[in-house]
């Protein structure tokens, strides 16, 4: 049940935490949208590493990396992936 609730939250926000992908905590096979954002919060280069590592995991499931960006001074890193 917790995994389903997590998927519902991901579908609503269209974002998934990188740690959830890397920890195999979520099943995205039922994710309905073409684009997905992977997000990591960190105060160091670890956020970029986590985000790219999660994107690589998702490539095995048919997702393609579009871009990786860090926004402002918040040190939040986003990877945008598309299906197919």
C-alpha cells in the first residue's frame, strides 16, 4: 500500500526522488506520463551524482535522459527523462 501511495504522489507531482530510484523503493511501470523529473537535494556534488545514477537506472526501463540542471542556490538537481 505504501508503494502505491508513493506512486500516486509521483504521478501528481511528476517527480521522483533519486534516492527512491537508487533504493528500489518505487515501481514506475504504471507511471502514465511521457516526461519524468528525478530530483536530488544535497549540499555537495552528491546531488548530481545521485541524479545521474538514477537516470542510468531508469534507462534500463526505457527512459532517456533529456537534461540535468541545478536551479539557483538551492542545490536541487533535476534530471528530465522521457519515455521511449
